[in-house]
């Protein structure tokens, strides 16, 4: 797997956050997943994951 930290605006609060994007060869067509998320305001990935994925261009295709 390959990991890369990417900065983005947190969709929850607007602060500059960091997302660890991991290439996962077994995750459908996309092959990308956010494996860690750090927001200085404490926003949790569980609460903003759909918006984070969308802003990073990660799509989920199953089947």
C-alpha cells in the first residue's frame, strides 16, 4: 500500500485539515481510502467522511 498526506479544508469547520490517503488495491474501482484524518478543531472523520471523499475525488464502487 502507498500512503500520502493531503491537506484540505475540513467540511465540518473550514479549518485546514490533513487526510492520509491510502491506495488499497482491493477496494473496488477507486482503490483509494482515507485511513486517517486530522482536523485541528477536532472534527472526526466519521462525521465528515462523505464530504472528505468527495473533495478528494474518491468514489466508492462496489459490485
